[in-house]
C-alpha cells in the first residue's frame, strides 16, 4: 500500500475519533468524571493519529519528490553511461525511443536473432548513399522516431479527427454499430395503468474490427548520417511518415466511403468533369445529418476542392468560407471547421478522370473508430547491413478502423459522367 493511501486511512480514522469525541462531549447520561476520562483518552488517540498522518504525508511527499528527481535524471541521460543490458534509470518512453532511434541504446532491445550480417546482400537498391547525387549529399543523424510520428500527425488531419484506441493484441474485435434509430411511434407508447411495455431492439448491428500490418523501411549509409550538416535522415523520416500516413488514411477513407449509406450521400447534378459544387449542395449535405451530429461536425475535403469552395457565395453574395482572425481558432465553412487531406481525390477534370467520387465529407468523425495494436513501431539496426556501413530503419503499424455510427457522416458525391 502506498504512503498516500496510508495517510488517507489514518485521516479517516482521525475523523472517526473526532466524531466520537463530539458524541461523548454531548452525552448527558454519563458522569463528569467518566466524561473527562473518555475525553482525555480520545485526545491522546487523536494526537497519535495526527502524528501518524503527518508521518505518512511526509513519506508520500518524499516518495513523489524521488520520482520527480528520477524523471529529471532520465532527461540528463548520457549515452554509454548505463550498465550493460539495463535501461537507463528514469528514462521515460519517449526518451528511450529517441535513444534507440539514434543508436544510443541497444543492449536488451536487439536480440541475437534480430541481427543479420549477410555480406553485402542486405543493401537495398533504393538505399541512400553519398555517391547518389540525387539523394542530397552528406547528412547528420536525427531523432528519427519523433520525426516520423510528428509528420504522421501533421500530414493526415483525418487521423486526428477519428477516435483512436490502442490494444495490446491484434485479435478480431466485434464492435457494435449503430445503423438506425428506434421508432418514436412504434417503439414508444403511452401506457395505461397495468399495460405491458413495448420493447424495441434498437438500431444496432456488429462489425468485425480486424487489423492489417503496414510497413516500410529506410536505409542510409553511415557517410550520409555523419559527414554533413544537412539532416537527410530528417527528410527520410518525413518521407516515411508521410507515405505511411497516406496509405493508412487512404485505406480508412475507403472504409468510410463504403460504410456511409447511400441515403447519406448527396449526388451533384450534372457531368462530373464540369459541374461545380454549389451553395445548395453544401446545405443539402449539412442537413442530411440530425442536429445532434451537426453539433460536433466538421468538413473534410481535398486541398484543390478548398480552392473551389472559397469562391462560393451565399444568396446574399457573402463568401461561405470565413477565415479566422483569432489565434488557435480554425477557419470555417458554413460556420463549421474543416480540414483538408491530401489523400482525398480531386474532382474529375476530363477524360480519364475519377468519377463517382465522394468529394466532400461532413459529420462527426469521432464515430469512426481507429484501432491500433501497440502504436507505431520504429526499429533501427546497425547490424542488418553491417559490413556495408548501412543503417536501416523499419517502420511498422498494425491497425484497422471503420465507421461505427452510420448516421454520423454525410458526403457530397459527383454524378456519373
């Protein structure tokens, strides 16, 4: 039991003694001598509990201070100072991952069966080398993991809108899906006295939330990482993070596109290649959702689509796009915030262009559940291509997702050409 809990228990016991003290003090049925004796005994017990509370509190404060100092020491970690096979004391998860990415910690993290030293055979054709002029020359090292994670967050607004949860294993999860509403006329009745209730089963079904493994790799030469002031590893981390987030987002948007019912998709009138999005289109999409979903709703579309939307005016001639003049406040479209995502296809512009594409999404995207297994994993190996002085990174993400409330998102869809 922690010192905090011990202090709480002592404090509760002290409170009970106080209540007993007041009860004896108000008791008119006992003699003055008996009352005085009981009160003195309770005084001593209360004082003892008070000292006990002070002692446990002091120990709890010392324990908390020790944890605080331990965390500060973790930030002062110097590579090579830890004992072999042991994690640096006080290192938090982020510091540990950064140290691994920079090659500062290996013991206990890379096992012999993970090390592969095939002579020259593990140098990939797409590996970055100083001799490759198109690969920007010499470089220095960078905090690879943090860079990848930051790029994924910034590059895919969709991944920031959805509800993400993490599981420790990748087994299939059967998740409840809301696909309709109970009927207020048939499922809700006015009951005379003694009448039976009408039971509705609700509008639920289930979906199997499975996971897929997404992976990519980056390989750079030791010369690229050490010989220059240009952080080519940062560029490689950016590329890997963007590619990974684009692939995950594209797959999740495909799931969203399939999940949104036909009744929630407004179809534009006219040829897909030439018809522009109208003010009326957006109003139709917005009011295709019930009021409760519009409360937390946002728009989502591609960046080229935004250029077109910024030109649209309402019936009074005012732009429906409103820029924000307050720091931290988002720009709005018809009074609601929006995000642009690079993976959303632009509207078809001619022969061979994409048609029947969901161009604009609107809704409460928190109803889309993104399940990941242990989050993103970035592994660095200096041994995989050891005899060629190549440093390798492997990026892995396991997860999946789907829309779990089919009433929560609407879309504007181009008409078939």
